[in-house]
C-alpha cells in the first residue's frame, strides 16, 4: 500500500506547533520511547481505550445521541438534519480520528518485542492495536468518505511537500479496514479470556461485519451519485459480511441473553443488557465498559434518566415513529389509525417487549422509590388519586421537560437512589451480528428460511414476539422513498427495534440513502387531544401550562412545528458526508472537498 501521512500533523507543524511532532503520545511507554515488554505494551494499549465511546460524566452519551435521526425529537434539533451545518463542522471529528491514529501507529513503530518473546497475551494486545486502527479509519469513512489512510507513523515526514497526498477511494479504504481487522482477529483472545472487558476475536468479527455492511449498502444505494465509490464493489462487501458472520457463528462462543430462573420476562431480559453493572457472564455483551465510583470511573446517565431527561441540551422526547416501529406480540403490524394507539396506556398493550424496555409507560419507575420519585402513571386525574397519578414531564422547562410524552426507559436503574451512574455500557453486542448477516443476505438474494431462522426469528422470540415469515408489506412502515421487499422491511424494522438509542440510527439512514425519512418532516409525539387519557391525566389547574404543548390539527404532539414549519431541510446532495476541514484543503492540494461543500 502507498505510504501516506496525515494532514493534521503538517497543519500543526506549519502553524508553529512543531512541538506537537516531538511530544510523546499521552500513553507514553517509557522514557526511552520504545515498547520492550508486556507491562509497557499493556500500559500503552490501555491508554488507547480511553478515547473509545463511553457514557460521560456529564450528558447522555449514546442514549441521547439519536436526536440526529427520527428516533428523538428535540427543540435543540440536530443541525445536520436541517441542512444547517457550517463548513467548519467536520474539523473536530477529523482531528480526533487522526490524533488517535497517530498514537496507534506510534505503537507499531516502537514495538520492539522479538518474535520468540511474543506471548499469546502480547500478541492479543497487538491485535487490539490493529482493531483500534481499523476502528478510527472506519470512524473517518462514515463521516468523510474516502480520506488519506494513515498506515504508519509519519512524524518525520510532516512537510508541505510530503503533504500532497490523494485521499483513498472508499473501496480501498474499506478493504484496508477489513485487512486490519483480519490481522486483529488472528492475534486476539476470544471474549471468554477477559469476559468482554477487552477487545476480542468476536468483537473484531462483528466490527468487520459492521464495516462491510456499511460499505456494501452505501455503494448500492448511492450508486451513480456523487457519493458513490470510484470502484463500486457493493457485492464484494456484502459477501464479506456473510463470510465474517459464518466464521463467527462457527466459533459458537456467543448467544443471545434469554429468560432464566432469575429473569422471567422478555422485557427484563432485554432491559438488563442496559441496566446492569456487570455484564461479564452475558456473552451477548461482546465488548463493554465497566464503571465504578470507587475507581473514579462513573457516568451521569443513570441520574439523568432518573429525572426523565432525553436530551441534556434542552426539551426533547422519543418519537411516535419509533414507538410505532414495534410489532404486536402475535407478530402482526400495528394500525396507527386504530383508536387504541391514541390511548397512552393501550398503545403499549400486547407489544414487543423491547418497546416496553425502551420507552417509559404506566407503572414503570424512573428510579428507586426510596429516592422519593414516583412511577409513571397515566390515568384520568382525580383528587383522590393525585398522589398516584404521575404523567410524563410535559410541564417545566429545560432538559427536564418532555415534548412528546415518551421518556427513555432503556438503561433506567430502578434501584438507583442518587449519586454516580455505574451501569455498564456495551460497545459491541452479538445481536448486531445477527442483524448484519440477515441484511447482507437479503441484499444478495440469499435470505432464505435458514438465514431468517438463525437471525430474525431468534431476536423476535427473545422479545416475546411470535415469528411470522415475512410475506406482507406494512402500509404504515417507514417510507424510504423506494420499494422494499417484505424481508427487507422486517429486517430494517428489527434493526431499529433492537438497536434503538444505541447510536446506530443515523448511520443506517445515511447508508440506506434514507433522506426521505426525515426530509420535509418534523415527527410526532403521543396523542394529546383533550379527549385522550394523557391530556386528562393533568389537573384542570394546569390548563394554561398545557396550552404550551404543541399539537397538530389531529391532536398529536408536534414539538417542532413552529421551529421547523417546513420540516427538516436535509440536503441530499450534500449532507450525507461532512465537509473536509478547509484548513486541510489549503495545505493538501490533492485533497478534494466533499460534494456541494465548496
């Protein structure tokens, strides 16, 4: 491969920050600048973990991220969805990724352990470095498309002359990522070695499936547009998904979490994937983060969810579109025009257990009763029951106000009273592999009963939903602007249901060329007509406050109708990729700006 280096280094060098090129990475191995034994290798690699996604000490993290999609409606709406991103918006993502790649390549450049001294543990740490290099290149691919590949350390080549490097094509870049993940898989220990707390062989396989699925579908749905790869190999990447999946399934080391003697409901089984502190014995959690106040590693999510927050930046709520995505337990589609879905309580009756685990509904707790917090209870208000009734938090201001009637339940800890959040956060889950495999198979025309039975069927039955072989098209399913097969409709439904509020939805919409899902739309919340139980659950004295709740002509909450009277103005000829930072273009004359950002 053509050896190249990153513009950000030169940018900093030429702007007078030459010390940047001389400084040690944050995870300095030792004073002599090389890695000579297992302790140094472990210490260095541990430092590279700190920049991976996590739940922050301030904010919602991945749980509130999906206001960048059709899953969350927020008054502080996502600017990309509305075509409002400034041309400098991609700068931080570009810088973060390339700085991390530099640190990873520093490891490879100064790794000095002789082959005869490379133990299985040391080789596994080396595999983690390959995984992380693949991860950050994929991060860049999903945001900018093809960019310069940093495959080695180039600090000593950071000159203006050396900067003139073309970006790799999407196909070349995706293949480089998969090659790094193949190297990683060969070295890595299985999940069982570290119980999911470190990158594993299975984690590399699932990330490879994610990368290949993203590129295969991106190239299919963007074919012939300015966002297409120069060398379109959609079929190759989709076949890679299935190949990696077959190898993963052959390991037989992972399984979906299911009911047992201690967890007896489908709702609780799914919920515990997000509200437990320790996922060591849940193999479905392939790669996860652990938190503990005693070590100073904790997060704010549990406390925010306990007060009903959906978006830490302002009023927000989950969308009706997300709620309507879930099936009935008998496997049938819902009919959103049926009067039962105007009733806040009956709309949850007989539904997919993942809906119940994801969205707050009557008689569910925000946190422990010991905290003084009451469960959510929606019923017609009476003075006799005023101490019991506790509707969604539509009153108030700021981040605590809900604008759709739907609060987040995913990750709520019903035993939480106060203090720091310590619930685990999963970065890679086995369920994703099943979804990726089914989707690739359908795209290739290979999604037969054998595929569906080991993917879609397992996920639905775990959620308490009767499996029915896809055959019918749902007239109320999300409109992508192009036809879907019955299989693909249900695979996309399943993906949204299983992965909601976990940071996947935006990239799914982008790779599917799904601008029709949001363009010209604002989204809806729960029914809030005066004849509905949700409206009646508030006392009459709150009438003036409730008048602030924005509803459409049919009585459904529509919080963005005044902010975005024409709906989201996503620019499909521009907003699928972020702008390459202008300062990089000024230094590297061979770099090209992404479509329509000039």
